[in-house]
C-alpha cells in the first residue's frame, strides 16, 4: 500500500513473526510487481455488464408480458416488480454472507447462472404464476452486485476502492443504457417477421437468457478467486471489532435505503408526471433515460472517483444525498420551464451517481476483510427494500398530492428529497465523532500472503 496513505500509515501492531525485507533481493532477480487491480477485475466488470444487460433487455417488455395474461392489470404489474425487489432483500445479504465463507467466484457464478435461468423460465411461462415464481427466483439469487463489490474490496486498497467501485456503477449505467433499446429492437424485429405478441416477448427473454449464459461461461473461464482469511483466531478478533462498528454500518445502510428510495420515487412516477404536465410520450421518456444512463456512466467512470479522492467518502456521501434531494424536490417545482426542469433532473441523477460510489465505498471502509460480502450485501438489501416501498408509497402520494399539501404532483418528490438530505447528515457525524471514526483497515502483504487487520486510529478518516 502507498506509504502516505492516511488510513494505513499508522504503525502496525508488533508481531513475533518476521518477514523478509522487500528491498533485499537475490542478485540478478527483478522485483516482483503485483498485477494491477484492473487486470483482475476486467472479468468481474464484464460479467456484471452481461448480467445487467439482460435485466435491461426485459425492462420494456416485462410489464406487457404480465398484461398479456387474462385478468392481469396494473396491480399485477406492480406486484411482480415489487415481489422481485422483496426477494432481493434476503438474497443480497445471504449471497454476500456466503461469499465471505465460500469465496466470491462460486457465488458470482451461481448468481449469473440463476439470472439466466430465470429469464429462460419467463420466456417459457404460460401463466402469470410462472412469471411470478421466475421473477422471485431471480430476485432471491440476484446478489451479483454486492458480491462484485466485495470482490473489488478484496483486490484493492482503501484508497483505490472508490475508483474501482465507481467502474462497477459505470458498467451498470452503460448496460442499462443499451439494454432497453436492444430489448425493444428485438421485439420489433420479431414482429416485423410475423411473430405474434407472445413470441415477441419470449424472444426478448430468451435473448436475455443467452446473454446471461454468455456471462456465466466467460466468468467460468476467466474469473479468479480472491484470497480469503481463514485463521479462526483472527476472525474472532475481527468479529468483536465489527460489533463496535454496527452503528456506522446501520447509518450508512439507511443512507443507501433513503437515496435509493428517492431515486425509485422518480422512476415510479416520472413518466406519469411528464405526460400529465407536458403530454410527452414514451419516446421522450426513453430519450431522457438514455441520456441519464450515459450521464451515470460518465460520472461514475471518470468524475466521482476524483470527487471522493478530494473530499473523502463521508463528505462525498453527504454531497450525493444533498444533490439527489435537491434535484428531486425541484422536479415538480420547475415545471414552468422545461430547460430548468431537465436541469433539475440532471442534478438528481448526478447526486444518485455520487451516492452509488461513495456509500458502498464508505460501507466497505467499516467492514473487515472477512465481512465485505456480508456488509455490502446488507447495503444492497437496504436498497432492494427501498425498491419495494417506494413504488407503493409514491403512487398514492402522487394521486393525492393536492389534497395532502395543496400542490399537484409534488408530494412524493418532496418526501424523497427530504429523506435523501436528512439521511446524508449522519454521515458527517461519523466523520466528526472520534468514537465512530475508528474503522477496520486491511494491510495485505501480497508477496508473503500475510493479512493483518487493525483498528485505525489516524487523524484523517475522510478517504
């Protein structure tokens, strides 16, 4: 690790075990240069991209597949979408915890393969209950993101982590940008060739399943396992440290829940808002979402990591929550001007992008090497829970906004905005509270394979 890293420069505890000096090399031998994290993470990014691309493919088709069954309506569409997220809540945590004990590779492989299988089942479904079961199975086994984040934490230093976690966010943004377009184009091609409506929907799910299978095969051949600590005594010491860090983990997870709640409020109601106010169609919504996906990809790939490095994870997390909250609250307040309204939309997307890198990186900061999967899985479970609650709450608030606050449309956006800002404030408290400022940091000796954990007592816990 870099010698000037403020989180790792404090003296290590003394140990009776001696290590060879890294500066004393046999004559004529070249110094060992460890591979860069990116070289190990390329297969993770590609696997996540393929997995999320399959999810993006079915976004424009899933509601219509549900509606194609007799007796199905908007309530059934909402139930299936909420049920998927509901199953993600335990799935993300369970898969993250398993990956801490069994390794990242087998859990990632299982998650990607299960996702492919669930798409296949949806494509073959002849009844609505079959679709519900397939989507529930997909949610329960859909822990690939939290495990991928834990994989990043395994192979990067604390200082490098925001950069490589941001690349996961950029990968997801790109996949969600292209996925819906590919799905819609696939359905159109099948229709142009005489396929009936059911075949159009099935073709998209079959293509998503094929992408998932491709991702599984690629990961099977290229994904390496990370080294996980196995020393029982060391794990017991770390467990006692983790218990003392339960409060900051809960605070950060609440921020993840609240920020994702606000963003999901927008996703749930924005199409209705622009139709009611501007009479814009689904084409306009699609264009806005494509541009937003590109904004997320650029921000998380290039800009957010610089922000986190400059002002630290805690302040970055608060900044993201504040921008998200401000942009959300302004959406119904700027309808008088389309340019100002679209700028507000871009602000809340930017805030969301910052939170999606800063908060997982901060959460990882308070987790030991042995609990990265569990803790990051807990954060993903919190986000999944918000995707269950937000659609149910936002629809009711949107329809009754004028009765509740005397203003059309505004209630769900104001709630989401206020909750996002409020949830960001305790992050600053973590930075200033010396007791909570203590975190778990890893010092990994790559050459000797030795891994040691300590409680960090440095003066600056921002990075």
